[in-house]
C-alpha cells in the first residue's frame, strides 16, 4: 500500500468493486422486511485484552438524522445509501491496515496499530492517509453516483488520535462478541467530532507528533479549548486540522 499518494491502480480497483456493489444494490429486492420484534441486547462482560500503541479514527456522517426517513421508500433509500457508502469505507480502512471495530449507525470507528500492514508504518500516518482516501472517494466516486440518482450527497467529519489503547473482546458466550478499544485516546478521537465540521479531518496532538514533518506542514491549530489537558503540565491538549488532500487525478 502506498501511504504517500492515491494511485491510479488503486482507484481502478476501487472503481470496479464500487461498480459491482452498485449493480448488486440496484438488482436486489427490498432490503428491509416488516417485523414486530425489536432485537434484544446481550449482557456484556469484559474479557481479555492487550495494550497496543495505535491510532483511533472516528468518522461521522453530517446531517443524516435530518434526512427523510418516515415512509418505507425513504427508509429503503437510506438503507441502500448506508450500504453503498459504509461497505466501501470499511474496505478502504482495511486496505490501509485498519481494523473496523464497529459501525455506530451514522458513523464508523477503526484503529490502526503502529507497525501494522506492509510496508510497516505508524498508525497515525495510515489513519490520516485512510481518511484522505475516504474523502476523495466520497467526493469523486460516491457522491456523483448519488447525484445521478437524485439522492442527497454525503458529507462526513473525521477525528483521529493516537496513544496506548487496550483492545478487549467483550460479549456473552455463544451470543454476541466484539472487539472494543478502551482508553482516553478513543474517547478523545470521538469527542473531536463535536468540534469538527463537515469535510474536516481533526487530529490530536499525539497524532500530530507521530506524523512525518512534511505531513505536519499540512496541519493548523484548530483549538486549544478541547476540554482535555496534559496530566503532567495541566496545559490544554490541542486539536489540529489536517488540511492536505490527495492530488487528483490519482498518480
């Protein structure tokens, strides 16, 4: 994987799989079936885990709760848009060596451990590169398809931070199980979404300092008023906006 640029080869492969996904969505019958029982939640128990140095990334769709979703047809459209968008976002995260922990309804959480993937690279750089590809793909591939179908385009925001996180498996035996990232890093990355605006990539100070110097040149201080402080000094923990974008067309 090339973390420095979006390549033409990657875009061609991506275009093929998105075309297949769109064809599959267009040809299948109704997605949602009528039901009368709300799915139940399993009681969660904390299991085993291990601590890793990693970057945690959250993406959050903007304005999705305000979209029409009353009628069966409107709900059907949303389901297909969710499927089309999130399937590709998950694939992109995996292409950059990320592990998708969960879909949060109108968002996604993924983590990128340091040294993961080939070639090995810091989790912060891979997470930012992943976010850049997600933004590029949405603007140049997904939204044109939605416009052609008279469907409102997608906007989202991104929060990324890095640090030591415990990845644990939780669940009830034989019923439900999932991996979760536990730690301040995940909390900070999530809270960044309260500050970020549509189309923005925000990163925490730790993620900023883990980026190469020439990538840091694309960052500007977004805010010191984050609600987080360094325990050792009491100074505020800053958020930065990453302003760089991939050059288009892909190299």
